[in-house]
């Protein structure tokens, strides 16, 4: 009976706004189900094809909270046995309706799913059919952010999540449950759930996108167990999504602060909410006492590695907005939170450290211009670093409560993961081999001109004891496409790459970017070579890149030169041995429409699908 067939109706999340997400949603479903998937623009007509659904009331109705326009659902057929993985893995689906024969096997399957995945399904028998409604785990994970935001504390967060689940499954119709369901399902954006927003981080992966790419890759790589690699881990979005899917993962990042952020992101999901709440309350009390001068800035140390003295780097002090009075005030604010780190429980010190760094990045806003000469703008938020820190910590008490609820009620089991501070151009042999890789390298030509990328985190590096003032003053960004490329010849460039570099050399305002752009091509060639080495035969890799990069005329903002960035990366991957399966363009929503001169452009990322040939 394991081959018993079922009809599936996959209702899409209401907040899907771009066609690129729809194409990924469809591709993901096709990876799970062998038969063709059919799009439905008006979900209400599903009852014409399956009249039995018109008489069934199980939780939210078929048309409730559906997309306003465009594709609202996908229809497909497949084995009933697939339902468990569909619930656990799917990225873009709000509800799954499953119609299958009412048999002993189908009832046993429904009961097993409930035992394994929690109370996320409900079902009823009618006219020889078993009708199952299921709530995908990822939908529940995404809506927890809104529920936590509207809850006062950890206990209320868990209670509200329970009410939400009851309403979605049709167990209750009491007003609070209906209100929570409406709030959760109406959220316009759901990218800050769990610990995804632990630290401010530019150009992060969209969790749904990376999750779907992992799912598609897993289904294609025919292995019993998988190991996942993100060789540009950043803040750890892909690593967290792999863990949620039960796949052991490793991340690599050359920036030590990024590695700390990513590893802490994974630690957060395992913490105890009562423990975090107690530590948060102690931190709040200590900061309030310091504010009223009842406690010195430096208290007895519990293995804190910093020296408690903040000296800002010379190049930052040269900025006209960084007056001596401002520097003294910022120093005092940072030292206040440093003393909290000194006295917190060691188990939570990483979380406190990352939240301090996040508060610093939100207080001291440096925006580097990408001109190649280190120019940056500097602004300061009005809220104090201590208040930013406490606000984040208060929120994370509820985030930890969400993770506890998911573990207990939905039986989440997070796979092991780690992020190492290493160079993707020289991947350590000790990390082993991998069969799935999803990552996003620095984009071209934005990388050539971000010589101050590391400097943007200078104050955090000093505050956390990762770098000294002298270290930061002499900080050289050794990332992909570094400005430190003066000793590089251009002999290795392909004809297309050489044309770009020579164009930059002959542009007076952009000549400074020529050598770093050549360095970018050189570094990426090394990166693809290392990727090829650490992937097993038959492994799949998906690299996410900007489709193209455009240089503009400064005065008129007219395009001068368009660089086919994704095509160039695909050529480099192919030259190192990869098979380039396809390039798939995804339009993204641009959050900052004021980023001149590109603010009026549509923005596309390209998914570069690669395969290492079988041995």
C-alpha cells in the first residue's frame, strides 16, 4: 500500500509577489512529485474538479488568505507516502490538501505523520475518500515572527502559537485565535523568522529561495545521506535552512565576525527560553543601574577577553562627524554593554556579543561608497547602544521560545552545523567532502571598490576583542576582489574578462577598479577550483549571482557598460570542470528604491546550476 496515490492541492503563500518565486515553487514541487504540476489562477474552481472539497470544512477554507492575483495554487498527483516530506520541506506553500482513498493504510499514514511531525494535520472521511489538510512546517516557522512580535514574553509567545495552530486546523474559532491567524497569514514579508535577523547584514540570502534550492538539489542527488556546504556563509542563512531540513552542513567565511554571527544563529535555536529570560533580566537591571551610576562600568570579569578600553581607528576619527565628544559618548555606551558581557553566563556570551555588534552597527552607520578610495558616509542613530541591545535581547527571549515550541509541538530536530573562519580559495581538507553546495559569492563589479568592507565592522571587531585599534587601522580586506591587487598580472584573463578590465583602465573615474576586477576573476577561478575539489562526483552546486552589473554615466545616469556577471561566472565554473546545466533568472524585490542610479531598474539574480560529472 506504500504506492497508494493521492491528489494534492498546494495553496501558495499569500505574500509571494514575484514570478521568480513562483518558478522556484513549481520547480520544488516537481522535484518531489514525478507527474506534471498544474497551475490554478482561481483556487475556488478546484471544487469543480473535486466537488467533495466544497462540503468539507477543516480549518481555514480553501480560498481564505489566498493570493490576490496570479497563480493561487498548484495541483499534482503522487504517492501518499510523499506527504510527510512535503509537509516537512516545502518552502512556498501555505496549506496542502490531500485527497486519497479511505483505507487502513491512509489512516495509519496520517497518524504516523502526526506522531512524527506534530499536530500539523487534520483529516476527515467522506464518500470513500480521506481528505487531509496539512500545514507545512516552513509556513509555521515563517509566521512565528509575527506572533512573537505581538507577544509580551516567552510564555505568551507559546500560548499564542498554540492558539494559531488550533485556528489553522479548525479546532477552535475563538476571537483570539482568529486574530492571530489573520495577523500571521497577512504578513507581507517573512524573512526575519527564527534567528535569521540576529545581526544586521547586507545582501543576505532569502530563506525561501535557498531552502527551495537545497530541496531541489537533495531530490536530484541520489544518496542516502547528504552533506551541505556554503562556501560564502555570511550570516549563516543557508546553514540554518539546511539544519531545519535535517541536513548536516558546513559554512566557510573569511570574516571572523560573520563566522561568529552564523554559529551563534545556530546556537540560539537550541537555548532554553527561561534561561535566556533570566540572563536578559539581569542584563537589563545591570544596564539600568549603570545608567543611574550605581554600578561602575567595569565589574568582576568572568573570562571576558576584551580590555574594556575602546579606541576608535584613526581613519574613523578623521571623519568630521566623529567629534571627540561623540567618540567619548559612544565609548561609554559600548563599555556599558561590555560589562554585561563580562558578567553573563558563558553559555550565552556569544549571543550577547553578537547583539552588541548588531547594536553598534545600527548605532554607527558607515556606508562605503565603493569608489575605491575609502570614502564613506557616517550617521548616528538616536537610540543608545544599550537600549538597542536590550530591545534585541528582549526579542530573542521570544525567538528562543518559538524554537522550543517548534521542538516540542512540531518535533523539529535540527541537524548539526558549523561555520569555520577560513578562505574559500583554500578550503581545509579537514572539512571533508560534500554533495550539495548553495552559495552566493561577492558580486562583480561591486566587489572591486569595497576595499573597506572589513572596516565597516571595525568598531565591532574592537569591541569584541577580535582586533586591536592598530590592527583595524591597517586592516586589509582579503575578500574576493580585494583592492590589494597591484602585484597581479592580467595574463590569466579570458578575452571577455580582459575587455572589461581594459575598459575600466581607460575610464578615468574607474581606472582604480581595473586591478581589483582582475583580482576578482582570479579569485573566483580559484574558488571554483576548490569547490570542484571538495564536491563528490555527481554533486550539485547552485551559485547565486547578480545577473549583470551596469556602469552608469555619473551626470546623466545613462548606462555606459553592462557586465554579464552571471555568464562570466558560469564560464569560469565550466573551465574548472563543472557542467553548467542552466542559468535561471529570478527577479527580486528592491527594498531601497533610493539607491541611485539603479533605483529605477528591475533587479535580477541568476541561479547558476552546476554539476560535477560522475566519476
